[in-house]
C-alpha cells in the first residue's frame, strides 16, 4: 500500500441470522497518510472484500492522521429479527474535517461532512445519533450525526494544560519522517460517559440525564430555562439526550408526571418570593391595606408578578395539553393567594388567540362575573365568541349572557350551537319591550344589525363566515314571519299605542317606533337584489336543480312574503284610510309620550311601499297609491342623490300600475300643481288625450320628443 499503514480500526463480525451462516468475517479500516480503506476480511485470510476508500479531505493538514469510530445499530419495521436491517455508522475525523457514513449490506453510503473550528484529537459515538469530538483547544464537543452542534465544554481541569490532560504517543511518523503526535485510544465511551485518559489521571465527563439537566437549571435559578427544556422534551426534541424512549408518545408518558411537578414547584417558589417581598413592606399585621403611600407601587409590581406567573402557567399547560391542571390546581393556588382575578385576566389573550377553546363551568362563571364587575362586558363577550361551543356548558353560558346582557354572544351561541336564528330575536325583543326608548336604543340597533346580516346571508357577529346557501331562504322566512307576528308583550306602552290605533301590534312595530328608516332599510335587504330590475308579470318560479340550491327561494315565494310585509306596514300606518293613523306611545300624562309616525317616518314608509310597487314586487290598492302620489308630489318631499327623483318615480309607477287604478282628474291636478310636466304629458298620452298632450308639450319645453317616445306605451 502506498504511503504505509499507520493504523487499523476493526469493525464487527458480519453474518446472516438465517438457519446457517452464509458468510462471516471482520470489517476493518486501514488508515494511511492519504487514504482510509474499509475492507472485509473473510475467514480465509487470502480473500479480502474491498468496501470503500476515503481520501484525505481537501484542506486537511498535510501529515495529519485520521481518527475513526464505529457504531453498530439496527432498525426494523417488523417484530421479526430476520427483517432487521443491520447498519453500522462510521465517523472519520481528519484534522478539521468530519465525515459520517453508514455501512448497509456491504455498501458504504456517505451521509454528512462538516468542518470543525479546531483540529480533532479524538472521536467516539455516544449512541447512534450523537458523536463526541475532542479538539486541540481542549474542548469536548457533541454533534448530531447530521453535523449539528449540541453541546460544548472544556475537559481540561483547572491548573492543567492540554498536554497534561490527554495521553498521546509519537510512534507514527508523517510522510516527511518526523514523529506525529497521535491521541488514538485516549478517548473511550461507555453509555453516556466519556473517559479521557491523561498521563497521570483519568477525566470522566458524563452526559446528564434529562431530569438532572432540568434540576441543574432549577438549582441555578433558571426556571425559564428549565421550563423551556421541559417543553422541548415534550415535543420530542431530544438531541443530546440518551436516556429517553425513541417515540414521542413514549417520551411524553415518561416525563409527564415530572412536568406537572416542575410547574407547580415554579408557582410555589415565585408565590413564596412575592409573599416575602410584600411582607417586608407592609405595616403592622402584614396586611396589604397597611402599605404606606410610598409603597403603593409595590401592589402594582405584585400584580405584574402574578400575571407573569399566570402567563407562564397557561403557556406551559396548553403546550403539554394539561388544561385540567391549569383550571384546577393552578387556579386554586391563585385564588388562595387572593389573585384569582389576575389569573382570569391572563386567560383572555389565550382565548382570543384560540389557544384555549373551552373553560370549565366554574371558571367560565368566574370569568364573566369578574369582567362584569369591572365593566368589561365587550371583552368577555369577545372571549365567548372564540370558544368551542360544543365544549361549553351551553345552558350555563346562555344564562350568564342573559344576566349580563351579552347579547352578541347569545346570538352566536344559538346560531352556531343550535342552528337557531329565531330565539335570539325573541331575547332582544323582550329587552326592547321592557325598556324605555332611551335604554333600548343599543339593543334595537344590535337587533337590526343581526337581522341585516341574516338577510344578507352572513353569520353574526361579523367575521364568522356565512349562512349556508341552502338554508338562507328558511332563515329569511323565519325571521320575517317573526317580525309580522303579534306581540306577546300586552302590557308595553308600544303595544297599547299600536293596538289602539290599528287594532294589532306586530313585533316589527317596536323596531319601527325605535328607528323607522333603519328598520325599513334592513327589511329591504331581505328582498332587494343586485342590479335590481323590474320583474316580469309572469315570473319564472323554477328553482336551480343544483344540489346546493335545492332550498333557494323562487321569485314567486319571495314576492308572496314581501307582500305580507308591505300589507302589514300599510295596515299599521293606515294607508288604506283617508287619513293615516297617529299612534300615541306612552300615556298622556307621561313626558315620554309621543306621536308616531312623524312626518319623516311617514315619508320613509311611503317610499318603502312605492319602491316595491314600482318594481312590480308588490301590489297596492287605489287608496294606497293615492297616498303615495300625494306624498311624491308634495312640495315638502326632499330627495338626496341615493334616491330616485320624485317625478321619475311617479313615471315608473304609471308605467307598471294599470290605468284603472288611477283617478285621472286627481292625478293630473296633483302633477300639474307639482310642475311634473313630463308626468302630466305622459299620463295624457297614455289615456289617449293626444291633442292636450301635444299642447302641453308646446307650452312646457322640458318634455322633448325623445322623452315622449321613451314613455310612450308599447302596443
């Protein structure tokens, strides 16, 4: 062999597990100045199998000698030992280069190469996943077989130098004939212990078991480091650990009791520290109330300390899946320390981040009561909206929401938990019925927002998705029918007022009384469609055959429901009469009594009815049309950019309502008085008074020939 042999590293006997040996022998490595040769020596010494040749890596020092270490292991996917795959890992350290390869079925497979920051003087396997490498700096470094550095420590004892700490010899010479220091066989491993042989003593370095490592961090006061290591072990990050099972489930089962003990020890340690620190600043008796003003800031610091401990406890328990410990043992410790409220406040961000999807009934009640006592109703409501309904005590949470007025959460619970959209309306309406107008305002608008979202197919509250398309028609129908039902609150002032005026008081009366315009706009959302166009008199009642659209409402069914709403509103206001109803809400002696509808409220109602009549979505009697026309042609009517101009709306009504439903003289007089010349001309032309229409055109120029043709009836 060129260059001469400077070392031999033996492997293991290699044979089959079958009924009879097919082959056996010894695998060895011959280390030379330029190469490291791996071969198998058969029983017959004359026969040698060449396996692999490792060349000295580029950059390695000329004359350096390689250090090698073997590790046998086996892996199997079956319980039978016959199916085991024999694997041997080879680590080769050549100056500052480390090469790792594995031998499988007489084939060497290169695995990983990496560089060191100092030349290696020894290498050994701690197990099949971890390498111990000594370097010329006197450092003992632990690497994974993939080259990741796990640990580093100094193995030179205090007062000694490198040459005194590790044994070497100079029996080998480099290629120039000069003796080369070699540290072969000065490092050995047994289990998790590394033995380093020195000239006059033996250095023993032991890799601490996982529990001793955590305990060492505890003793050093590094509780956060200890808890962090515990969580990493729970996750299966066990690099550098040799005393744990291989599978994650087995690891968790082995360390779980200790993790719980570790957390409780941390809480007890910090609580004791806080107690001692506080007692040193209290007045006589040690009570917190005895603090002098100069030390009031200590109370704030105390709360911050408890909050910090609570945050650590939540993070830890959620991470290891032990919420039972969090809500039982940990919460009890905070309550005993008179800091239960601080613990409950710590839970909030974790609930909002969906890290805590459920709370035990007693914790939920304590949370709601604590937040209600501080006036944080919206915050506790947001917490409920982020919880898994299936894991809650439904009846308890509903009761708490009713008691504390958490109506947004109440809607969410019934919608998402029971698929019930009607009950929340009943809950909200009962609040409006039993309160004054001032007190019921916020509830009214919450109710309107809820209705608008449901009519538009959106889940409430915002950000919780949509209502399934196949269910949308049923939800709209159910909510609209509820609004048209007679009120059951017979003693309310609103019921008395509407009932005495129109003979009945549907549930919608309460909303109309609170805010007529907003209520009608919300109702319109249940029927108005995108790119709204007048519908044909013969509507196509067919429904999509798509499986997802089997319950989508047809235009006919939608118009029937709309007609019911329009008829109810017409009846409430009395548009079928010569004069509209004036509903008195409240007693005559009460300062809160008022008349409804006001002038503006009446206008919103007329515009609502006119809108759907003009688009052929609803029908109206001659008396109702008379009220609509009178309102549209009145001088007090004002329109903004979002509404159709009065004259154009009258024209559209004339275009869709049969001529027989109009009183010619009455209509013509109203239009002329309102200076609706286009409407007057169109109406005269439509009733075949062509001469008068042309005369009117010549007198009033606004009506051009194009407009005339536009509104001329189609034969």
